[in-house]
C-alpha cells in the first residue's frame, strides 16, 4: 500500500469520526485519491501475482474509507446547511457539489408538495336551500337532520339532489 495516501485518508477519516463538527480537509484529497486509484488500476491490468493482489486489496480499502469519509462529511454539511450555517468553506469541490444537489432536490420536493397541497384544495361550491319537508337521513346523511322550513347551506351536489327529489327549493 502507498503508506502516505492510506495514512492521510485514514487520519482524515478518524478525525471526521471523532467530532460532530465538520473538520477542515485538504481540498485536493479526492483528486489525489483518484490519481492513486488510477495507478492501482493499471497495476491490476498489467501486474501479476502478489503485486496484483496487493493492489486489489489496497484499492478496496481506499475506496471503502473514501466513501465512508465522503458520506459522513456530506451528512454533516447537510445538517449544518439545514440549520442555516454555510458549510462550503470546509468542503471539497466534490462534497460541495453533492450537498448542493441534495439541497436542490429537497427544495424541489418541498415545492412539489406545496403545489400539490394547494392545487388539490378546492372549496366546494355551496348553495342555500329552504327545506319544504323533512328529508330522511339517507337523503343527506352527513347533513341530517334537515327539518321542514329550515334553511341549509349545502354543497351544490347535495342541494341539487334534495331539490330534484322534492325535499327543498333553491334560495337565490
């Protein structure tokens, strides 16, 4: 294993794990990791025997550490951002892009929910009726009792039904 790259990644990971706060990280860490992973990949393609096995294991360990570090830092940054703090000065370019995309998705989801809630709320059209005779409970169960000579403000569909069945007349 490249001791320097592994050591730096492990130390960054440990530091990040040891605190609830987002820690300062070398902005070029992920770029250097990509370059090192490319070297390991070339060893995997061209190498043989022990060198290939070591490169495979190193790549696996570095990838797991890097993914865990990235995930942890992005989650911390999202928590800070949602609390109104700006985490971007402590983020690498890759982390800042992930946080930005997550916040944008959250904002779009909130807007979608808001539009769905307001679009589906329509106040029912209401009609005023004067009851000619008492309507049986079955005629308008949600609005019973509807007594003779009483006035009722009802949804248009219920009012029209009562008028068509002769229980009420519309009031202008």
